[in-house]
C-alpha cells in the first residue's frame, strides 16, 4: 500500500502481466476519482486532481477513460456494484423470515455507506452533479434496488395484498435513499446504521395496518 492507501505496483522488474498492471492502474484512478470528488465536488474536480491522488500519468488516464465523466461513472458503477453485492448477500440468508432478511439487507446497506464516507458522497450526492447521463445511471441503479427488495417482499402475503406493491416498494427505497442522502450531505455518514431500526418499525406498521 502507498501513503494514500492504494495498492502499489512493485518497483523495478516484476512478473505482473500487462493486464494486471492495467487493472491496477484503473483501480487507482477509480479510487483517486472517488477521493477527489468527495473532497472537492464533481464540478470542481479536474483530471489533474485525480492524477495527483492516483499517482499515474495523464497518458495512462486517457488510456483508460475518454474524459473526467467517463472515469467518474466507472467509479460510481464500481461503488454501486459493491453496495448491491452486500445487499444481495444479506438477502440470501437461508431460513430467515422476510422481515429478518430485509433487516439484514438494510443493515448491510447502511453499514457499507457508513464505512466509506468518500464513496457514500459520490454514490448519493455527486452523481447528480455529473449531468443527465449520470442521473439516468443513478435511476437505473435505484431501479435495481427496487427489484431486489420487491422480489423479497413479495414472499410476504401482507405485501402482496397492497394495491400496487411495486409502487410501495419504490416509495420505500426512495424514502431510504432520501434519508441517507440527507445524512451524508450533513456529514453524518457514521450515524447511518442507526436509521435501520426506525425504518423497519415504520415499514412493519404499514404492513400491519
């Protein structure tokens, strides 16, 4: 690891393949973008800011990405895949009731965001500063979360009885997104796991009404 916490390539001669070197460079650029955007905001971040944090050359940057937005969207997608991965894993808990798995998934989501302030800011806030294309990508990611949660909740008869279960799930996911976005915007990302209990209590009250 170097001083920024990025994985370092070995100095001098090494036995890494070209593909391994390229993957390492790309990963450093994604991390550099995440850090720069969290510190300066998307609009004020330059390619030079990313290079400074990633410790790679400008030539290397343009071997991987056409421009700043392309690098940012790749960093966003990487974070989204990681977060969705922990949610999917939590939902697969065998033998647990629906609400137990929902609690696991929500808790995993909130802890993942709380553990990385830079990624949370990029994932929840700065994505909207990167233009219409980025906003559309964000919408697609949120739809994936809606489908995940809807698939789980459809196992609950109370949820199936709702007039429009997909709309209800969209409201649930959107409401959670709004609350966590507000907390991150206020610099309160570390407190996100505390939202798990009240969110679940409110949702249970809706199902039981």
